[in-house]
C-alpha cells in the first residue's frame, strides 16, 4: 500500500501498529468480560474507540495520498480503488476500502508474527552452541540421555 509500519528502522512502533495491538488486545479482553453494565468499562470503551479511529484515520490518509498521487503499482490498494465489479460496474466506496485496508494490514501483521520468533530462537541457538563449546558443564557429553518412551520400547 506504499507505507511501511515496521519498527526495524525506528526506535518505537508505528502508531498504526500500536493502535492495532491495543485494539486486538481489547477485543480479546471484551470477549471475556463479565456481564456488567458498560458504565464499568467506560474508560476501556473510550480507548478502544480512539484506537479504532486512529486505524481509520491512518487508512484514510493512505487512501487520500494514493488518490492524490496515483501510481501504476499492482497492489491491493490500487485494485480496490480502480477495479469495478464485473456484473454491476460499481466501485468500492471509501468506507469499504478503508475497512479492507485495516483488515489486510492486521492480517498481514499477524502473518509475520511466526517470523518474528526466528531471531530470538536463532540467538538462543547461537548462545547455547557457544556455551557448549566453552563450558564443561554444557559439553555435548553432559546432556542426559533421553529415556525410552513407550512407543520406542514396543519396537
């Protein structure tokens, strides 16, 4: 869509990522709320609505920028802006595009989460490997032999 929300090159998270994370966390919390009147949750409801508005405003800004400065990119945003339904000839309205953008950005964010674990796991592996080579208590000979399982005893 033309913007990067990652934090690889910044000290803090992009405001879209912060709002997305807070919105998803609150949505999960809401699913587990006790059945009390909403007056007990007015502060959480206000923050939830503010985060949703932040997501919508960022998506609106991206959409406006793309419409003001069109490109020939073959991406989802251009597809939503330029394509029409083959049967009705209708285009997507702005609200639908904005909601789809938010959905795609959240889904894309969730897609990379497993990849995020690769770096800590790799670092753990490297540290463990160094410890095995430099510390006698971490040598490969000191690891306990696995006990046989029921399935291995049957063989």
